[in-house]
C-alpha cells in the first residue's frame, strides 16, 4: 500500500506559481514558460523529498503549465526542450522508485454540463492533463462526475455520451470519483458499468453523501472489480474538520478513520491518497502509527 498526498509539501520553502490571464496578455508565452520551468523543478524537489521520506504516491498540481488549455496558449509546451528535459527527469524518478503519480482536474472540468462550451473547455483540460501524465509517467486522472442540473438521470446520460467521445489515451487514465454532494458511490459505479471507467472511491465523500441502503462491503467489492486486472485501485481518505460528515477537511487523518477504512478494505491491495490540510505531515503521522505500510 502506498500512502500519498496532494500538490503541496509544507516542509519545503518554495511554492508552485501561476499568474493571471492579464499577465500572459502582457508578457506573453515567455512568462508561461518561466512559470512552467519553475513548477516542474519544484515537482522534482518535492519528489526527492518524498522518496527520502518513503512516500511514493503524489498528486501533481493541475497548474504546472498555467492556462495550458486556454485559447490564449500558443506555446507547444510539450515539445519544448527544457520542458521535455524536466519531465524526463520526473519520469525517470517515477520508474526508479515505482512512484504513483496522479492529476485531478479542477471543479470547472465538467464533462456532463448541458453547456457545449463548458464541455469543450473540459475536454481541452483533459487533453492537457493526459499530455502531462504521459510525459511524467503518471497513471491516474481523477474526475468527478459533474452536476445533476435538476435531472441526475439526464446528467448521467450526458456523462456517458461525452465520455464515449474522448480519445482512448484519455480513457485509459481516467477514473471517476464519488463526491460529497451529488454523485454517490452507487452513482459512479453505475457510470462505470456504462463507460468502463474505473471508480476512485472516496471514503469520506461516502460518509458525507451516503446512499441509503447501500452496503459498504458490496460497494467496495464492485469498486475493486471496476479496475482492470493488474492495476491497483486508487482511493481517497480524509477526516471531517468539525464532525464525522463535515465535508471540510481536517488537518490530519484521524486514526479512528484510517483504522476503520483499513478494516473495510480487509487486506485488499489499494493505494490511498490522504486529503488533509497538513499534506505530507498527515502521511508521516500515519506511517509512524502503521509502520508496516
């Protein structure tokens, strides 16, 4: 089992950088490249720190290349020699240490929107994420199912319809996650049955958005079965900040929440992304408690 965290390392002094659209309009693609080189260099620094601390699972920031999917982008960043050199270094680290690297497109990537422009923008964002995953040797692109728009059945049908249009290279890395408000684990399992997309199960979202009558063990069995043979499922855990079913994340993963999840997993192999405000510190705390992980 690999334990991971998302995007930011609180132990390191520097941060990933982005900019406003107006900055690009003023300073051009030169500014985008400057930020991209900085960000990918930061990824290398974070991954080195992770390896030194026995953390082999990491979610990269979606903003490594600022405005990568925006119409303003004219720079073919994936062909730039400096970018290729940096992503090659990341990919070599991924192979050397068997790292699991993932990306999670943001909340505005909504494949089932009734608005055509939103869907087109979302597909462009997925294309960017897939290119980055390929360059760094990543394995997973996590996506929420989207909104219900007053008719969840129709919204699910739109998701299935738009998913079918995606290039195979995107489908091969796309995993659908249950969310804390709209799409339950049962909902995304239904989407899996219609699309083949593996399910990324979030145990905290399941607590916040639980489908009455659903059996957790039966859900987990189906989640594991949704993944192709030979692929280790990716799952998420977090603890509620002020209450068990509080959607806001706690600084750490509470020991009782993690122990409960392990019990539910019942020794089935999975990699777990820890979504906590204290990032790598939350993972280190769990590693100290569960030294055999």
